[in-house]
C-alpha cells in the first residue's frame, strides 16, 4: 500500500472508530472494502426479497431445488420459510407456485393446494408438474382416487437448470 494512502487511513481511523461503534480493529484488519461488500450484499438480498430486483436464474433454480429437497425430506416448515423469503420475487413463477401447492397439500389444505396448482398452470401452461397436480386433485375431488404422488417439479428444474 502506498505510504500516502496508509497515512490517510491512519488519520481517519480514530475519527471513524469514535463515530461508529461497529467499526473496530477487526474492520481495519479486513479493510473497509470488506465491510462495504457485506453491506452491499445484505442490501441486495433485501431488494431481491422485496421484489425490487429480479433474481438470477441459477439462484432461483437453487432455491427451488433446495425447497423441493426439503419437502421430500419432510422438512415442510424449512421449505416454507425458504420460499417465503423470496415470495415477492418468485410470485409469478410456476415452479414456485407448484411447490407452495405441494406444501399446502401436505398440510391437508386441499382447496388452497388446488388454487396454487391452478395458478401455477395459468402462469405457465407448459409446466407439466402443475398440470399433473391440478388434474390429480380435481380427480380426487370428484371421488376418483388416483393414488398418484405429488409432482414437485424438481426434475423439470434440473433438466432446464441454468448454471
């Protein structure tokens, strides 16, 4: 580091430490750029969760696959919390709505599940898992017990996964 820059940092360091209790020796060891990077990352995540910024496709795929794995593992609450964090950003996503339907179905809320499956199908008519789930619940509602399993759509996500 050039000596003039080091001198400027050493001049500013005591004033910043007095003004902000969160600035300590550790902050100076890693450098302010590290702290600013952490802050910028946190702000970006808040903006994504609020729906102010679109989520990159690989991250979207990862979130949905993590939720599907959690559902398959019986961790419904964990999957619900994960998906809830991205509600504003993923609300118009068929795979997201399908997973919400699966969660509701596993909680025995069949009417709500049917609505989520219908919404997912309306968003993307080519998303087969939503169609299968919607059709299966409609058949069960009519009294025809098909005994088919819930289609989470994780195979479709993996097949079209962005890397």
